[in-house]
């Protein structure tokens, strides 16, 4: 058997078996064709994969070029391959769609007509051309040695660019040497929890409600107690935090997730006093503060006490989640441990992406992108609020001043789970607040992510939701 690398970018392996003893019964060109046909059918060679030039494959197999040319021609005739100008031969078919039985496809459920699911960022708006300019600059200007392994903190250019940006826009007190670049908030909080657990922390406080897919399961996995602190209209209830005997707290002070409250200046100062008194750590998740619509930006709490607060930022809301880029400003006494944990986790985030983002920030492209996107999201939010006001005035929207989602509280006579289920039957996907609560008691509420929806789709979705609410009431 000959295992040959193709010249395709997907680098598929061609597994070609030739039995020269059988060449009378089955000529070599048929054997080559049969092997390639089988690889296409089995999906080993995928749609669009390039095959090696006939001369290269012939040399690799130790056969004359005519054998390969004939095999390719046969497969082109059968529709497995296409022959393109310039002598390129590519796989033409999706696996399983060639002659022979096609695999049975499973019936798919129809996707929801309008999806208010939280967490979808409008990935279609990624500033590709500007990013590409930064990629080009990085490749033109960066010496090869820079593409080697690095320490766990990330590249100094990005530390500096982010520190400048955060100090200017988020009111942080950022020293570039205390910055650790990570794969989004998800990894950042994971590293912090590991470090805290290793230093003897026992209890992590989180907001209630709060996300169920990051700090909470991570802390439980690290053996920490997780305690939920109720939130009110202005974010976490600090009096409850003071009673919780926690070693650290995860907060979303600028836009509580999901309810949207903003922690007041007095409450912020009280959180900091609590942390200083206890020697506790505040983990500030500043996930969507750049998108603020109705009032001046609310500064980060890290600026009040850089020795007690870890500031965590992410590109997931401002650019796209697929970048997996996040950053932390870590108190000096923890930064070496966090950088070491990062190194152990994945040997550092991608250097090329970090340099690209540094260049992107330095050119002002990030600011430009935010300036471009703010009115787009604001119009979507306004469309959502207008539609709720028209079709469902009995709902009470909250946390509307920022971000890419809104929570609307339900009146007491409407059961949250029943409304979510009835909405799904009407083609509207959305989630309730209940699944994010630690203490199940609390008012029913719906979470509307609006970042990816057109204003028309939003209006259509809310009109359908109103019909779903009527269904629930009728039942
Ligand atoms: C509350 C909150 N924090 C942080 C993030 C971002 O996480 P990551 O940076 O890991 O993508 C999200 C994303 O949806 C979020 O909802």
C-alpha cells in the first residue's frame, strides 16, 4: 500500500493499494481508480480536496504516468473527480453521494423562525479587511524568532495596547506587566479558580442568577463551595455578600448577567472594603460594557483597587467569540501564579493573533469597529423594546442600557417554563431566567438576545411571542 500526501491544503491521505500480481485480471489504472473511488465514498477524500498531479502520483506509486491519467479520466467520467484548468484534479462529490447507496439522512427539526438565544454575537460584522491589514503588518514586520514559544502572559505589544485602551475607555488602573492574555473569559476564570484553590480558597461567591457554564461548574470541579448571592435591580446585594464567608466573588458590576443591573458607586466601594477586610479577591467579568447606549460608560471596579480585583475582558462580544481572545489584569501578588497556570494549560495563547490584535488596537480599528456597531445594536435593542411595548406591555424589560440582551420580567400569572415552551411551538427560541438561578425562587423572566436579529425579525418574533402568551393564557 502506498500512502501519499496529496498537494491539497486539507492534506488528505490517498490510500492506494496496488497488487501487481493481479494486474492481468485488473489493470493497474483500474486498481488506482478503485482505491480513489473507495476513498471518496468512505469520506477519506472530501469534497474539494485536490489530488496530486498525475506525474507526482505516478512517481510515488512506481507506475507510468499514463496509468494515473487513465484512472483520473475514468473517475472524472464517473463524476467522482473534476478536472480543472491548469491540470488540477479535485474531488467533486460529497462523501456517500456517488454512485451506490446514499446514506440515510436523519430528518432534522425545523430551526426556530426567530432565535432570541443569548450569546450569539453578530459574527457577520467582523471587520475582516481591517483585521487582514493587521495580519499583513504582523507578517511583514515580525522577526521569525517571535513566533516561538513565549511566557504565560502573552506578547508585550498586546499588553501595552490593551493597557492603553482599558485605562482610557474602562477606567482601569492597568500596568502592562500585570496582564495575562487568555482564551476568553472562560479560560481566564478557570485559571483564577485553579490558583485560588491551590492557595487554599474554600468558597466562591457568584451572583444569583449567573451563567451556569463557567465559574460555577469550574469552582465545583476544583472542590470549592459555590454560594449564590442574590441580585437586586442594582446588581449584587452586598449585604448578603458580607455574610457569605467567601474567599472570592465573581461579579458583572457594569451590567449584571443576565438581569442587567449596574452596581452603584456606594455598593462598589462596599464590595472593595469587603475584599480588603477579608483578603478576598473580586473577579470582575466586564463582558459587554463597550456597548452602552443611554448613559456614560460605567467604569471598571478594578480601577478602585487593583490589588484586590482581577479585571477580565473578552473579544467575544466586541469582535467574535471564535477569536478566543481574553485578557486579565491580575493583582501583582497573583500574576506569576496565573501566568504559570496559563502556561500549564496550553503553553500560551496564539502569538500571531495577539500581535494582530495589538496592531488592530494600535491603529484605532477596535474603536472604529465599536463606533460602527454601537448604533446597529442600539437600533436592534430599540426595535425589541418597541415591539415588547406594542405586543406585550405587561412584561417589564430591565437592564436595557447596555450589552446585547435584555431581560423582561413576566407578570406573576404567567409561568416562565410554559411561556418558553409555547414560544418554541410558535417558532420563537428563547430561554428563561430560571435555569440560571441557584435559588429557584424568584420572578419569571425571559432573556432576549438581539445581537444577530434584524429589526424586522425582532418585531416578527415578539408578535409571535405575544401569540404564545395568549396560548398559555387560553390554556
Ligand atoms: C457573562 C459572560 N461573561 C463572559 C462571556 C464571554 O466568555 P468568553 O470570553 O469565554 O467567550 C460571556 C459570553 O457570552 C458572558 O455571557
